[in-house]
C-alpha cells in the first residue's frame, strides 16, 4: 500500500499542465524542464532500507578495488604487511545502524608465487584456510571482533551479497568471539554452484587428551564428513595429510648450563665439550666484559612430505616417526633484539664505555688540574666545576662516583705487578691502526686506558683518581729503579704513538740505563784489578752495548776488521795509541800522516720524544741558520763524534774529520788530464796530499766546528760521558706526567682507547666473513679521520668534534655487535661454516635495510630467516638439542610424540584435506559450463597446537 500511495503521489506531483496556448518552441522547452525535474526527484526503492544501502556501499568499494587492480592500489598507498614480502592491504571505513566498521582487502603483488601449505610468507588466514586474496570486515572497536552471533552472520551475509553482485570470488571473513580465540567465520562463492564456508576457533587451555595425539586429530577431521555414529577408527577414509614440526633449542640460561657443568661435562651447541663457562670465554674481549650471546636459540622446522592416510592407526604410527625422516629441515636463528642499532636494550661493550670516555673528555675542559676533579667539595675546585656538580642532581652525582680503593688497587696490581715482559708482545693490531696516534694495545698506557674504561662508569672523577695513582706508581718504579712493565727498554722511540706513550718509553729506557749505571758502580771495585792487568791492545776498544759502530755499508771502501786486532795491520808508532776503531776505509787516507782513515765507534744519538724534536726545530727556525746549533744537545753530539774520531785517528786533523763526517763541506780539485784514464787514476792515487779544500763556511774565521774540534779530547765512545742523562730525562718525564692538564690526558686517552679497543676486538676469530672485514677496515678509517683533531691539539670545549666522536662510538657499536654475532655463529657452526656465513649474511643485509628504514621512519618486520639444511648438516643441528637432564624435567611434557633427542615440538601444524570428484554425486551441477570431472577440495582442516593450546580451522565446499 505504501508503494501504491507513493506512486500516486509522485504522479500527481509531476502532473503536466495544459500548454495549448504556448508556442511550439516554448512548449518543447517546458516539457524538457519538466522531464529533468521528474528525474531529479526519482526515488530508487532498492535503497529504501539502511541494510540495502550498507550492501550497496560495500559493493561500491569492492568494485573500486576490482577495477584498480594491484598495481593501482599500490600507487594509492596500499600497505605491506610486516610479516610478508608480497602481501599488501587496503582499508575502507563504513557505517551501518550507528556502528562503524572497516573492511580490508588483502592481495598479493606476485600472483605467480608457488602455492604451498607451508609458505612462511603466508598470512594467518591464508595458512588456516588455503586462500590467496581475501576480505576482512570487522567493527571499529577495542576488541575488533563481533561478540553477537546474529550480528556476525548478518554482516557476513551483507558482504556475500555485495561480492555476488560484483561477480567476485573473493573469500570474506569476520572475526568473532573473544580476540584471544582468533576465531573467524567466512564464506566464498566459487563461481559455480559451490560455496565454501570457513570457521576457525581455538582452545587456550585444557585440551582434551585425545586431541593431543595425531590419531584423535585425524578422527576429528573425519567426523566432519563421515555422518555416522559408529566408531570412526574402524572405517577407512583416504585423507591427505601434511605436517610441519617446529623445535627450539633450550635457551642458554643457568639451568641449561648446569646440565653441562659440575663434575660431568656435556657437549655445547657445536658438539664440543663444555664445562659450563661463558660462551665467549675464548674471545678477545672476555678479559674486559662478558658479552650477551646474540644468538638466543635456534628453531628447527621439519616438514614432512604429503601422505595419504587411510586409518587412525596410520596416524598413530606417524606420531612415533622421527623428525629425521622429514623431507626438509629448515633452521631459523633467534637473534637478540639488542643487536639492532637503535634498540632500547642495554648493550654493554667497548662502545658503551667509549661514549662515557667522550663525555669525560668534554667535561675535562672545566678544570686546569686533575686534582680539581678528585674531590667534589675540595678547596681548589674551580667555580664552574662546583656549579656543574651542584646542579647535576642525584642521578648525575651518582654517575660521578669513584670505585672503592680495593678496586683501584686491583687495577694497579694488574698494570704493574702482573704486567708481562715486553719481549712477549706481538704486533697484533690492524694494518691501518698506526694512522691513529695512540698507543699499541699491549703497551702500558693502552692497558691503563682499557682499565679506565671499566673503572666505575668511566667518569672524569674516576679517571682522575686512577691517573694520579698511576703516576705515583710510575714514580715509585723510577725511584726504586724497577723496570716499567709492558714497555720496551731500548730505542728508538716510536714517534707515531701518543706523547704519553713516548714519555713512558723514554722513562723505561732511563730506568734501564740507571740500573746499568748502578750495577757498573757496584762492580767497579771488583773489576779494577782485571782492567789493569789487561794489555794495551786488549783495551783498545770497549764492548759497551751503548756504543754504536758506524756501519761499513754506509761508507764505501771500508774494510771490516775486529776491533781488537785492527792495530796489528799498522806498523806506525801512532797505532799504539789508537782506540775505538771500527775498521778502515781503504779509499780515504789521512792528510798529514799518509795512514788509512779509521771509522770510530760512536755513541748512539740521544733519544728524543716528539715535543723534544719540536723544540729543536723551533730553535733552528728562531736562529735562522740551519747550520747553527740549536742547543747544548747538538754540541754534545758533535763533540762526542769528534772525540771518537780523534781517538781512532790520532794523527787526524780537522779537515780529515770534515771529509768523513760532512763530505759536502770538502771540495775536491778538478783532476788534470794526463792521457789515459788508467795512468791518470794511478797518478792521482799516488799523489799526496790529495788536492782539495774546506768549503767556505767551514773555512771562515771563528768557525764553531773548528773551535769544538780544538777543545775535543781524544776519547773513544766507551770512555765518554753518555749523551743521554737518564736522571735528568727521567725527572723531565715524571714532571710532564704529574703536570699534565686534564684535556691533554683525555685527548690522548680517547685516541688510545679507540685504537686499543678496536685492536682487541679484531683478535676474535669470526670465520670467513667478507662483510666483517669491510666493516672493520671502514671503522679504522673513520676513527683515524675523526680523531685527527685530537692528535694535533685542535680541540676546544665548544668543538663539534664531540658529536663526531659520538657518531664514531655508534659505528664502533655496530661493528662490535656484528663481531659478537660472527663469533657466536663461528663457535656454533665450526663443522658447518656455510650455515654461519649464510646466517650472518642474511642478518647483515637485514641490518642495512633496518638502518635505512629507521632513517626514513619506516616500520619494518623483524629478522626472520629460514635456511634449508643439507643432509650432512642435520647431525650438527641435531646435536644442539641436548637431552634434558633430571633438573630440567619440568620442561619435558612428552605428550605429543615426534621427539627429537627427548625434545617434543613446541608447535605441531597439520593440514588434512579431502578431495572429491564432482561426477555422479551431489556436488555436480546439472547445467552450465562447469566440468563434471574436476576434482575439488571439499574439506580442509588446519590444526596448530601444543599440549596446552589447540587451534582448528575448517573449510567446507558444498552445493547450496
């Protein structure tokens, strides 16, 4: 009736008035206007109800998605799912009956991907129901599910009608019940007379004992299509069955390690013997800290090939089958999330301590002396420092804490008492480490820096306390003439290291020489009679190790002879007073006596540190004459050489010394042509004295060299005063160490700590990982570039270098974490290096993409890698599943079967399916183009569960 009245009303409303008096043209225009007005007020009675409008809205959205297709949907902002590489989704919102819903369409960009029950990229609904693309419609609520069954059925019906109107074959799902049950209902039109319905639910506790075993699960599936009350176990049904078993190694916690330790040793993850020690006990960093094992566990996925099962007895036998019979084994490492850059976890390593050291360097500019930082409330504390401490608050005051004296004494004991001899050291640093001006890893200062990293929390106060005690210990070694540990006692001083290391090396040499002087003094009285009894020839040349003979290779024509018998080749009376000769030069003769020139033993040049060299250069530049002497040291060196030359050549004159010591200052006369070259050579050889003269600067009146020559005594090097005064130089070193400014100490500590930490890290064996070598090389280059301002004293309190140093610390942390991963994998897969390389490479690529996604603020899925094992690698992985001990009996449930070394699977997934032909049964269509001989999957059941958790998803195709 309502419809009739509406029709009547509409006809009256749009009744056309009489227009006979209108002209024909106006009549036509009036009719057109009335027709347009009638269309504008036309009511579509198919949308009369809100239910029908809701269906129409769903249909419009679906038609839009279908017309766009995957490519256009990607351009419009489709979202990639976190746990998939090719599954995207789009979303649309809509309302019905004052409620808001959202509908999501899931689709794949690569439709040619091979289908399979155990594709690890599958969505949960794809895995449960065996579908590809699908729709999900749900309420916009906190739970996201429909608790009312009629509402869920009505919503699913609306989607089904809309998809039918679109001629779409997409399956649609609605989440129902409690969210923890992961329950769904769904429907799909198969384009023929068949319709597929879906249902999934979960039992979260108290799983029936029968459903814990494969036999009961098989009968559960059969009961869905065997309409009989008889015992299902006596019936035969041909059911297809595939199964996936997932095992997980026990975590390396205390209970797990107790199984290895004690009186009885077990096998570790690599099959090697273990006594319960930390995993990284043989790693280079274990001396300083114990790293978290980045590989928490391994998951083994064993996939059994599809089987045709005809009875529940066969399923019972399948439950007793070993996972070694599986068709595929796949390994999946569980990597610690703290390994990722930017993780919120607390990762303790060299990098974390280096950050504290950089903070201490930044704070070191607030005081002039290290003593100012020792006592917070000290009288000499600078006002800026006191103000910073007072405003720091409780947390920062705690960060400035100093370890107790017992810890400090232990560190000093390890540095000085337990220090190893330098002869045991090896150059184990990286080839580019010398570009960093620090100290080698095993040297005393480098060890001090490494200890300082872990002394408290490496704050400026703790470093100051430790350094002052360190210098006191160094002074004690000097005063007691005790050799410095971890330092070489001979030269030359390595100028490529930091200045503190050079000073300590200088001090070690001074202590050694000081000790030798003390021993010589004590032995002087006992050896006096022995020296007097020696013949003059035996005492010509001393055997002092500090005397350095001039190498014969450096002077052409020299004849090497033993110093003790060098005078036996000369019959001149002056030979009796010759002392300290290292040999003769047959091509050079003395100008006045016509004797062969002898090369003297000379003292080694005095050792100098970098600052001493700079002082010499500054003095030369100030005098403006490179030939002038910059100080007493140069005069002492020249006097020593002249005295040694006079002792070896008693009849020598000043010109002879110049010809030997400074050939450039002796100008030879041009030879006169006497005919043949052979006769000319013989004539020049016989001509005496040789023709030549001193250079202009050497022949000037008042030449300083000649004055020194005239005053120099004839003394061999063995009897001369040493050029290096160990007492004076040693005190200079101690003065430098005791008056070192805070920022000067911290600058050298930062350079040395970065270099020593990196050199320590690379000692660890990590296998053949090319990416790791590249990262290490790049780290050294980055450190050398960033630390250069600290090496040339260009740092200030307002410098931007501090931020650069913190970025280097982040780069160091990345390399350090990768190193721990490589070391952990290498120890677990010593007998299967391929697995270590593949897992590391996979994680390395993942970490690169993760950094890029963090920079672009893109949310990315976690690391999940499945690596298929080869047959020869299965035994190694099987050994990782150590049988649980009696103390671990709480872990053994043993209720599901399919045990691997006593371990049952943590998850068992099964897919049952039943296929029927459509010919001659109620599934066949009586008309249409559908092939009656086609086989379809009429029943499919996915089961995932453990002994305490069971999820079942069922799909049924039927002819409605």
